[in-house]
């Protein structure tokens, strides 16, 4: 799988859209729990990642969660537990 900037930005857009839907659900019911605050922070983080991806041509902008989920890197936590 090629990790072009276009693919990465599209993936970031997908993640942002999902996070926005989650935050909207919390807002609709006036939820102020820790989960709602965490969702707001995650959305802000994803917006930042998306902006970095769109404005730079650097592989350093790759989200660690994306790389781990796609199997592009190994999970150091899992390797430590296997020893």
C-alpha cells in the first residue's frame, strides 16, 4: 500500500469525520463526562494532524495510531509483554 500524502489526508479526513460525529452525539445530549471531554480533545488532535498532513510533505506527520493499525510498525508494548 502506497502512503502518498493524498491517501494520508483522505484517511485523516475519515478519522476527523468520525470524531466529529462522536462529539456531536455528546453535545446533543449535553454530556459533560470525561468521555465527552476526551472526545473533544481527540477531535482537536485529529484536526491538528490533518492540518499538518495537508500543509507539509513530510512522513513525520504520519499518525502513530494509523501506522500501528495498518501494521506498518510493530507495537513496542506488545513486544515487551511477549518477553
